[in-house]
């Protein structure tokens, strides 16, 4: 019994974890449904995409892609 802790990479849909936001410097024009925001760690401008809203509602922290990589997200 007890708590079963699984150590494995988090998916965007997992509770907690991190959600990636593309940096504005990489995608300057963004897309109409993207919201310009800033990374809470490095403060650079990045895009908040609708697809990460679900992860955020589950407690994920939205980071720019570079900070997310430093946090251990390999992404695609
Ligand atoms: Zn960042």
C-alpha cells in the first residue's frame, strides 16, 4: 500500500509539471490564438498557447521552451 511513486517524464496532461511556451524571439509573429506573456523564470516574452490551458488548470507551471529544457523537459 502507501504511495506509489512513478518516476517518469511528465506529459503535459500530468498533474503539476511544466508547460512549454514558445519564445517570441523564435516565433516573432505568433498566431492569432496565442497570447503574449512572459516567462516567470527568465522574463522573456513568449507565447501562451490554448493547448497548454489544460495543463495549467492541473497545476503546471508555464515556462518558455529554454527554461523548460533546463527543467528537464525534452519535448519533441
Ligand atoms: Zn524562460
